[in-house]
C-alpha cells in the first residue's frame, strides 16, 4: 500500500514537471513568434563608410547608436554587387546563380519561396515600401506581400529614366528616403495591433549622389579634389538616410512596439569610390562593393553591444530571422542561422562566401575593358577572384590588405 503511494507520488511529480516543461515550451514558442519584423535594406551602402565600422566621418550617428543596442556583424558579404539579384538572395536565402538572377530586370520566378511568404503563412501581415524601379512587383519581388508600395512620382525622384525589360515597362523614378519613411510610417499606422513583417528599402546612397541640404555640404572640403567631393556627396547621402531611418525607428518607439520588433539593417552591396580606378558597382568583387553592413536588435532577446567578427553572408539573414522567431527554417535555404553566434560570438565560425558578377558581352564598359563572368570566394581571411574570359586571377590576404 505504502509502496503504491510512493510510486503514485513520483508519477504525479513527473507529470507535474512535464506539464510545467511543456507549458514553458509553449510560452517560449509563443513569445518568440509574437515579435514583429522590420527589415531595412539600404542600396549601395558600403560598410566602411559607417562610424560603427570604423569610418572617421560622422556619417551614421543613428545607425551607430542602433548597433550598440543589439548585434553588429563586422564581416558581412553580399553575393553580387547588383540591386535586384542581391535583394533576391536576401529574401530567399539562395545564391543568385541558383535563382537564375544575375542582373537587374530579370524576373524572380514565382516558384521561389520568399521570407515574406513564410511569415505570411505564420500569421504575419506583410508589407513593403521599396524605392527603386529594379524592385518593381512585375519582377517577382512582391510575392507574399499583402501590400507592396513601389509607386514613385517625380516629386520624390532622384533620377528619371524609363525602363523596359522582357516586355515590361517601368516608369523610371527612384524615390528619396523622406518619402520612403513617410510611406513606411503610414503603413504601420494603418495596421495597428497586427503582427507584421515590413520591408523598407532606401535608395539614397546610389548614384547620382545628390543629398539635400544641409547634407550636401556637410562633408565638403574647401578646395577639395573631384574624388574628395564625390566621397563627400556620397557620405552626405548616407547621413541623410541615417536620419530617415532614425525617424522610422522613433515612430516604433512612439507607438510602443519597439521592444517587440526585431529590426534588421543591411545593404544590398557597396560602391566603388575611386578604389581600383572605378566608380560605381557591378563590375568588380572588391571589398568596397561586397562588404556590407549588417546589424540587428531585439530587446531581451539579442544582447546589446554584441560584435560578431566571423564572416557571414546575405543568405544567412532570412534563416536568422526565422530562428529568432522560433519558426522552422526551410530546407531550400542555402544560408544558416546566425542566432547561435549572436548569443555566443566566441562560437561563431566563418562562413565560406561565394560571389559573382553578371556576364558582360562587351569588351569595353564605361571606359573599362570587361568581358565575361567574374567569380569570387572568401574562405577565412583569404579571398580569391577569378575572371576566366578576362584571363585574370587575384588572391588577397585580408588580414594585411584593407580594401581588396
């Protein structure tokens, strides 16, 4: 009789413990899934022109402060220095070649699963505000979004060039960051108390560099050279977009949802500013075009002031978001979650990064001899770049060479 009572008590304790465990698991799962997601991508913003990456000019005070509230990845890489394909990799966690997307204007196939589609299937209201014609919904980027704002007007245009590709017509306006922020805030205001995924894309650091005042004169030097002036205007664009992002983040705080919103800030690619005798992006795979910023913040989940030094990739962003939310990653992903490295940076391991550019049929492009494809790989501190049609190979030790 006494023995049966003891066994019964032990069984009861096990049942109670199991109940507490599973209840805790459900609470944790629900707690992680209830966070909003704000993904901010900034066009053409190289990492080494931000203060949090060691830049001497005060171009990014708000982003620098934001980085201190969460995690900063010191060595994040884009896979291709072109806007459309790079964003496709961010949203799908697949390499551009696997997507069949190597240049702007190519259509992202409907059978590719986007982060927006995954989150929508888990009850998220999804929205996007993009600022460039190369992310037009006709090109497949609107998959999984309830709202996709790609409507530009001359009032917010930085350039106007009509564009036609594969039978599609695009009115050519790329809008400025103040318009983008206003639209993003309007979207948030129209979806109160809804669990959301919002993608906001800023275009401003892209050429032509024409920041509004007072940003245009902020970094100009008296009697500066042409190259110094170009860098000054580019830096002015970064400071302008930094302030626009600050306004968006301030709104999250004003409406009381900043503490329950996972915020991710990154860029699609960088920009050549005279390095290697080149201005712009697309042709080369040097550091200034492929090393991009990546930072994330989520109070009480991502510790503040974390710096991850290991090499990471754009294709790792989507798996990381899902892991933080407690959503199972998709088998089709080629990237890996960075959440373990966020929680313990010492355990972070370098990812192998594969890069490439589009194929050029020309022998002369913007005054530079170019032909065929170019491929790159970073493994640890070594970076190898190969252009088979141009008959060139380059090998860099990134511990001793800063801008390669």
